[in-house]
C-alpha cells in the first residue's frame, strides 16, 4: 500500500503563536517537507492548486519541478489540478516536463476543484462547470495517448493533427480522477478506467463504501477490470508522539480554517467536541499517535481495499517543526507498519503505479 502526503500550502496567521506565514516562506518550507518525505520513504507527495489569498500554490507543476531536483524516488502529483479552468495542452506539457525532470515520477490528479475563484480568473462561466471538466478531461486523455491529436469541442480551439511535445517518460502518464463524494464523478472515473482518489474529510468512512462500489461497477460495465484500477483515500490527518499532543497541535488551525470556510458555505463553526468525535476510531480524522493512525488506515483498508492513502497534515498554517515531525513519523513508523500488515511490496523508484490502471483535498 502506498502512503503519502498532500498539502494546499496554507498561509496566514498561526492561531496559536500569532506568527504570520507568508507565501515565500511557506513555499520554502514545503520543499523541505517534500524532501523529508522522500528521505523517510514515503511514496507520494501531492500539491494542490488554489487561487485564493489563504494558499501559496497556484501552479503545482512549478513547485513539484523544484521538488524533483531535491528528491530521488517519491512520486510527485498535483492534488488537484483544476482542469475545468485550465488548458489541457499546457497541463499535459507541464506534467510531461515534470515527468522528464523527475525521471518518471509525475502524476496528474485531475478534478473540478472545491473553490470557484479560477473560473472568472481564466474567463470561464460557472454555468459550464460540468461541461468544462468533461470536455477538457477528454482532451487531456487524447493528449496523453497520442503524439498527434485531432480534437474539437465547445470550450477550446480545435486541434487538427497537432503534435504536442514533450512526451513524458512514463507511458501512459498517470492521470487520476479526484472526487469529493459526487456519484457522477466517481462513476465517470470507473467508466473511463481511471484510478480514483476519494477525499474523506468528514462523517463515518463506512458511508463512502457505496461510492467505491459504484466506481468498480461502472468500471465493470465499461469493460475494465476493477482489480486493475487503483483507489486512493485522501484525508485530514496529523501525527505526533502521543495522541493528546497530536490533537492539541492540529485542532487550532483546523478549527479556524474549517470555521472560516464554513462561513462561506453555510456550515456551523467547528467545535472541540466535534473534532474529538471525528478523531475517534470510526471518525474521518486520522489525528493521533502513530498506532492510532495505523489502526485507522487499516480499518479503512478493510472497507475500501484501497491501494493508496494520502494525509493532509496541514489544514491551516501549522508550525513547520511539528509538520516535519509528523512526516517523519508517517514515513518511519506508520508506513512500514501498514505495508507489513497489508503484505504489499513497495514500488521501486522507476516503477509507475499499476499502469494501465490507465494511468486527487476533489472533483
């Protein structure tokens, strides 16, 4: 089983220390975090895309390219690429370039995004929300599968036998679909035979089991072997040397961020009682000691049979030293125990994921 980290590179004021974390400092810290994740043996690091003042990364491929030169084997993925508001040709070229720079370690996690700022920024109409993603995903897959592309659609200029370079080292370049719980998104991934990254950030994990079955049934109906299709689970998580330390470190920034976003979306404020309920054995938060996180990863593995788990260790600005310690514990304690329990071999540095899996936090 693959174990990794993803981040949205939050900036702003630490609610405990009052320290303000700016974009430049956050990006430098992020590169240190990716480098450490590689050193402690984690399999994947994902970087999200946002176009808001509370996040530092609007161009994941650039950050991941910087990380490629400081790492040796960890896979580098967007988490997610907001494909609906981007140009699939540029997305493909950027990640093909990243793949060449990293020696075949790039991935794209494509989704529609959980915020809408990129749509007016790049001149798109929110009324085309669904159509944009479907059309651009179709083009991205054509670009991946063929050096010369003929294509036409409503939302981008047509291509007539157009060659697109550079070509990536991996063939095919892995493309995952990231979903946040929308059945249509999950079914789309299965129908296309693409690996699925499902974000679980609240509620009981068991409630998401029907979505995974829907994904696998859609794959079967489309003629794909579900056993060859990878499923990943992306969740909020934090690890410290003991349970209370993890909870006390993670809660302030988590509560501040979820409450602030909740005001935009009509959610009630996050309370410590709700937080503790969510980090209980059957809750969605994987926040606690290494053993508690191991137990929850394996509990979810029994439900979903997934091949990959990615932990979002920062939900709001966090002290860099605590994040580094969480990455160290995830790589040196949690990941080896999970791999041993699932009896799966870890991929070597030059292996792509079970590729024609046909080879993202959410769509």
